[in-house]
C-alpha cells in the first residue's frame, strides 16, 4: 500500500462480540481486517457503545497490530434505529474530527453496525463529507483463508453512467406511454414525463381529464402495461364506461351481487371491482356514475372492501384506479351530481390531457403513426404523395380544422383516405374529399364567410375593431361546431384552464358573448340557419 490507512466503522455488537478463547475461531469483521499483513492500518476510528463491551475487540487489535492508533468514540445516539439521530451524530463527528489528508486514506467499514448506521455512513461518504472509500469485508473461505475485503471508490464517472442509463430507461418509459410517437409539443411531453414518474412510484388513484378523443383510454392502457411489465400490477385491466351504467344494473355491474338479491339475480356475480383485484380499474366518464355507486366506490378505495348487492359480508379487492372524464367535476360537485369526498380522494394526481388543437405540433407525427397503425391492421401500407400531404397538413394546422373529436377525428380521416386509395398512394383529390367530410361532420361545410356579420348584422359588425372582429369570428365558429356552451368553453380556454385550480369555462364564454349581447343559443341558431347543408363530395380517383 502506498499510503497508511485510517479505518472508520462501528463496533459490531453481534459480529464482533466474544470474550473466551474460542473467539479466535470466529470471524469478527473488525479484528479480521488486521489479519491482512499488506494493510498498513495506522488508525482505527471505532464507534463503540458507552459500556465496556468493545474492550475485548480493542485488546485483540492491539495484540495483532501494536502500532495502530485506537481512536474510540461513543456517539450521542439514544435510538440506533432512528435515521435522523444517527445521521446527525455521525455528521457532527465527521465535521469536527475527520479531514482529508494527502498522507493517508480513509476507508469506511460498512460491514458492522445497524442497517441505519451503514446507510448513514454510505450517504456521508457519497456526499464527500467523509473523504474516503467504502470498505466491505467478508469471512474466510477456501479461496480466501484469511477472509476477503473489497474497497469501493465512489467514482463520479460511474455515477454519470448510471444516471445516463436511468435517463435512457425513463425515456423508454415515456416513449411507451406516448405509444412510440415522437411528439413535439413541449407541454405534453413534460406532462407525460410527470405521469411516468407518478405511475411507477405511486399506487394512488389517477384522474385523467380532457376533451373526448384526447387519448385518456389509450394512456390508461399504456400505464397499465408499464406497471405490469415492472411487476407493480399482477391482475387484469378492467375498463368500464360509466355512462353505460344505468339503474339497478350499475351497482351489480361494479360491485357484484348474490343470487336472489333481486328478481333477475339467478346466480352470483363477481362484479368489476373484484375482477380488477391486484390489477387496474379504469372508470371512464366517472362523472356519469350515480351518487350511490360513488359512495360505494369511495369505501372501496379507502377500505379496500365493499358489500356486493344482497351480501351479508364484505369482499376485499386491492386495485389501482384510473378515472377519466371530459367533465369539470368541481362544477358537478357544485350541482350536487358528484360527491365532494370522492373527488378529493381521486384528485391527488390530476392530469389534464390537451386536445389536438392545443397540440398542433403533434399532428404530423400522429399522422405518420396512424398510417403505420392502418398498415398493421390491414396488412396494406399506404402513403401520401408529397403534394397531398402538404394540402392535408395545411388544412390540419389551419383555423378551419376544429378537430372536435380530437385524435379520433384524425384517426378516422386517415382510415378513410387510406381505404379509398387502393393503389397505396393518397392523392390530392382524396385529401380534398376528406376535408369536405370533416367540415361537414363539424357543421362548418360551408358556413357563412363572415360569421360576425351573420350573427350581429352588417352595421354592428362594421363598428368593431379588426382585433375584436377576428377574435369574435373564431369564437363564433367554435360555438357553431360545439354541442354545448361547456364544450365550446373547454375548446377555447383549454390552455389557460390547465394553469388554474378552479375553472368554469362555460361562465367565461357566457360573459364574453354577453359583451356583444349574444348567447350561445343565439349564435348557434343564427349560424345554423345561415349555413347551407352540403353532402360530402364522392371519393375521387386516387392520384399517383
């Protein structure tokens, strides 16, 4: 060894113990270090209990290595299993008594001491408070008759490689949650990274909100697959759309029933919550769930048990819950349609998924993804010619593309264009035909050229500043294409609503329209009457 060594460690109350002559037949970690003649141990810093139990070990070290300086300390630790107490005591000692010295090496012995003490020594060494290397020793074996020791230098370069590996693993996880689509929207990518962190670290409920077609169901399925591949879930994924649960069957479908509980109960039924045991339960459109079912669900989440219909004893089920909705649940609470305590229980992790209008940067990569998905479903690969692709993307990014059903609209558009292009190339005419279909489905084909003049009249429209007129025109088009005031509000305020804790998009839109003495009903009535319905164009021949 080039430099003398200082060993820092704890007296092992179990491993180092022993006082009779047979103690030399046992492996004692602290004493065992001094059986290695090649080690120049100049000093032993040993943390010992306040009694004399360590005296035998100290005497045996003096016998084996008379030149070694013995430096014993009794730390002010009342509870050796209290992490904070142990760490503070060690930190204070190191700061006062141990300094880096170019003439010696400090080795931190991790073999003895409680697990808490070992962890604290590691952390102090890793943080460079303890300027040394880690030392691990092992008992004698056939290959190592005097025992073995390993010295570990905490090489920061190795840490960098570990960090890079972790980053690659996390990137693979987030890519998996995005379906492998190289999305470009910065806010969405940050959202998915956060969802990945939460999904893999927590088993608490997740609430996914966002407009219809924003991808809540697909994301829930990928979260399940991610957790299942990591061994965090072993049961199945159970999906249910709460909007389909009505009347007496709702309680039975979710929580099960016993034979004879009601007229049609001719046999026991397990129920979806029990089916999801050890797995994931995805309740889509949870805002449509009845109040009685909400109360039962709350108990199941808090107690992991519930009472099937007609049962005398509860059953147990532990599942991960993901809830999805396109409603504003706080509004539902205010109207008495959703339980405040259930919302508080499922709102711990709330992620609002943006619609396609808020992710226009992701239209092109999703377009390519849908073409690949079509090829996987049908076995037939289809692509755009260059001009057709440009025409479609110009429309998709423009103000006339409302994408009311979000990614479902995009998926349907790609499916139709690919199906109607038997030669494998989507041409300009096929794209124009599809644009006409989309506009017709959104109620904007054709609409009035000037919706402001249509609704307000020419005189009032001409009295508006251009700034107000352009803004109002966009608002009116969205209102015309929306089924309700709330839906239009969610579309118009989708970005800013994600930054607010309490939102009421319908009220914001109502107040905006009131500035022009308008209501949602007036807008829809005027624009619907002005529109001239037109059937979608028949599909034209595919262009090469």
